[in-house]
C-alpha cells in the first residue's frame, strides 16, 4: 500500500471513487506476495500491481464493478503451469485478492 499512497492522496483530493485490490494469499508460484496492492479509480486509471500484468485487466473490471456496487469480495485467479505457459503467463499458481471500495 505504501507504494501507491501518494497517488491515492492525489485521487482523494480530486474526489475520485476508488477500489483497492490486495493480494491476501498465493497458492504455488505467484508474481507478487501477499500485501501487494493495486487501486483503480472510477475513470479506470490504475496504480500499483497485484500480478505483474498477468491478470490486471480482469482486476480492473472487478474493481470498477465494486466501485459501482459498493460490495467487497475475494476473487481468485489461477492457472495450471501448462495453461499459464500457453497464454504467456510465466508465474502459474493462484492468487487470491480482496477487493473493496476505499471509503475516505
């Protein structure tokens, strides 16, 4: 979270609605450790990373939905090592994210 704090403060000053995704668990190999964070604002702008690019696009869609609904949820993204290689992901494994709206 520290690595995105300055940008979050800027979005707060601009009164943006935001959702934050945090890695809460990793099964197998994963690109980022628990605690890694990514934030998405209502305009679809992104700061931080939860997967080094592997699933960021899907996380943005989840975050935008959470901004609209106000819901909180755990989402899981995972591939077997063979599937990961086939789609260009070198990490394999499964990541579990907690995504929630940021309430100022």
